[in-house]
């Protein structure tokens, strides 16, 4: 039996970091793409239909505007992510990094229960399809340096500065520290026979 792919919808949205392309299925947000990355180059298939009125895309544009306006510190959007089990675990863990905070790839890997997988976490973060919403910009190098980012290092710095400025102008209830999780069963953590 042939399985049909869901219809995808897209729109573009102007932000302080450039015009982003937003892609959603009827189940959730599929991608937030940087200005020079087309949905096809990002592996989005089938080709999305332009739809400014799709409810998930409208909610995404509203929440992005609130984030850039300084009134939103986390996103509340349904996601329709496609990736390996490891990528999905890494991407979901990004949402747990508090607004205005940073962590390292090693700390993110340790929180996933795989402390030796910092490079794999870096590769997964590099494939994060919903930038900003799942804040891979909050992950930095072990030495505190900014490292690779799909939108470019100046945009990564801008996002971190924006969050720092928002925090300095208002009080946010303190958030719990970066949680440690049980190991994720992946090829990296499965016992070898």
C-alpha cells in the first residue's frame, strides 16, 4: 500500500534576522528556514503550497513577532519534525535550554544521557529544521566561543544579545537548571553484542 505524503504549506515572514520561510503540515510546524535556504534544498518534500492563511503558520508568525518584540520567551507550537530518533531527542532537548541561557554541545549530550556524543549532538543541531523555535543558537562551544550556525555567526550573536537585552529589561521567574535525562536508546548508546 502506497503511503501518501502530507500536504505542506508555506509562507515567508520578515524578521529582524531576515525573511524566514515557514513550512507546516496540518499536524505542525515542519521548518523555519533561513533566507538563502529553499525548502527543496532543506529536504522539504513534497513542495509546499504557499498558504498565508494556514493556522499553524499564522500562529508561528505571531509567536515569532512576540519573540522578536521581547514579550515571548518560549514557543507553544505543534511541531511535525522528521529525523532520526537521535536527532528528534537532540532537537526536543533544545526547547529545555532557558531563554537567555547558553549551554555547550557536551552539556546537551550529557543531558541526553550520552556524555560522549557532543559531536553527534552538534551534527543533529546543525540539521535542526525549526531554528529559533527550537533554539540551537543557545548552544556554544566548550570554550565559550560561537560555533557553526545555519543563519551565520552574526545572527547567532544577535539572537543571544536580543535575549540578554530582553532579560535585562524585565524580570523572568527563575527556571530550573539544565535537567539530566535518562539515556536515549540510539545506536550510540545501545550495547554491542
